[in-house]
C-alpha cells in the first residue's frame, strides 16, 4: 500500500446489490477514500463486487468491522436493516454513510444520531442530489434572494419502473422482494424516490416542511407499499407546495422541482438528465435580464463521487457529516407524516347531485 493510499479513508461496503455499484466506482476513483473490503449476506454478490475491485470479501459482518483498514462503512441493504447495521458499525467505532432513508422510525433515527454524537463519529446519509450542478446553482440563487420570498413549490416524481422492479430493483443485480413489503421497505415511491427531492428542497431553500396532508394508492398486485401519491405541503415560511409521485406512469421520465417566489420562478431539471436550470425573473439579477426565461447550462458531475468525497473529508477532519443523520431524520419525518395522513384522514366527499328541491 502506498503512502497516498494509506492516507485515504478506508471504506467497507455492507450490502453489495445495485446501490453499491456507483459507490464502489466512486471509491475506486477517489483521492480521499479507498475501498478496503465488502460484505453481503449473499456471498456470491460480495465475491463479485470484491473481485471487480480487487478487495477482500468478508464472510461475516464482524469480520468486516474488525478489519483495521476500514475506518468507515457504506451501508446499502433493505430499509429495515439500515438502522440495525449502522448501529453495529457505530458501536464498532466506524463512521457510517447510510443509504436513505437511514431508518424506518424516528426513534431509530434519533438513536443513531445520539450514538454517533456520543462516540464522536460521522453519521451521513446518501442524498447525492445536493451535489449536482443544478441544485448548487439553485441554492446559491434562492438563498441570495433572486426569487424574492418563496411562496410555492411543486415536486414531481414521474417514473415508469420496469414491471419486475419490486422483485429485482432497478439493476436486476439480485432477486429479493423486500421493496414490495411494507415491513421491510417502510414505503414505496415517496420513500424510495421523492425523498431525494424532499432533501434537495431543504438544501436549496433552507426551509422545512412544517405540515403535510396526502393520499397514497397501490395499483400493482402483490405490492404492499404505495406506487402513487399526492400531497399538499406547508413550508416553514408559510409557502404552499404540492407533491405528486408515481412509480408506474406511462411515459415516465420526469423528476422535477419548481419553485415560485415573489420575484421569479425556477425549474430545476431532472437530476438524472442533462437539462438546464430554467429561471424567470421579474427584476434584473446580476447579468440576467428581467421578464424573460433564462436557461443556465449544467456542467456534468459525478454526484455519487462528490457525495462520497464530502463524507470522507469530514471523517479526515473529525467533522460532522455534511449531509447528516439529522437531514435524514427531517426527510423521514415528512414522509411518515404523509403516510399517517393518508391512513387516518379521509377525503371529504364531494356532492354532485342536486338536493332535489324544486323551484316554482
């Protein structure tokens, strides 16, 4: 091992399914982090990933956590196992970068946050959209006041996932039906997909979701979590918002956030595409003219690599994770409130028939 390699933060990967692939690639190209070992309950998956990146495959979790070259772990397992495995890593003295949602209950999220802070360890969540060029541009403009006071937001998650997604995920790397199980997944399209947009909304605006009411539905047989959802939001500054998400909407392919302010409007592009950030202003801003739409081109970046390096640098400097357990908790609180609203607050009936009163 070279001196430069030894100075990098050594990572172990816990969970070698599809989510681990871009993270392993990011680790292979990082100047501040390096992959040291991998583990999965499915040894063939772990061996495959370990062979791809020439690192050991730990037969057990204890073996990986005992590896002296591993200072931090990336945890990417079914949702119901995220908190228990992150806890084991923290208890073993390892920094933990956990896939969203990090936990399925606020109590479990709080316990992880408390444990990490007590041990002086970094606890991060992998919400990579904060690192796209569009979201960083949007944050700078919004927080500098380009849109004036934010009055409304709209979050769209319009996806058309493959029919076998609930059994094989997006990559088809492994067969496991945990995504369709309410007990194991905790939620569907909102928790799995729109949670990224909710975190990005907090990052861009600096506001929290103060209240939410919503409805969910499931159209795919055998799936216990929602594949369609709609909600109304109230942000901490009083702004209203709408959320619409669908996992199997014909045509799909649009994940977008629109922001409306007293002085302008902003359309954040699909974070997984190459579209520009669109901006309309009622007043000039810098070199941007008023009363016209501007299309701000995006510089392609590897958001996974930037998110990983950000976390590794926090570990190196003994700082809290830049996208922290508290960020994960804030998003989880919003999603769980939407689910509670859908389960407990019935829709008001709309009367379409006349009262039958006859007029002379």
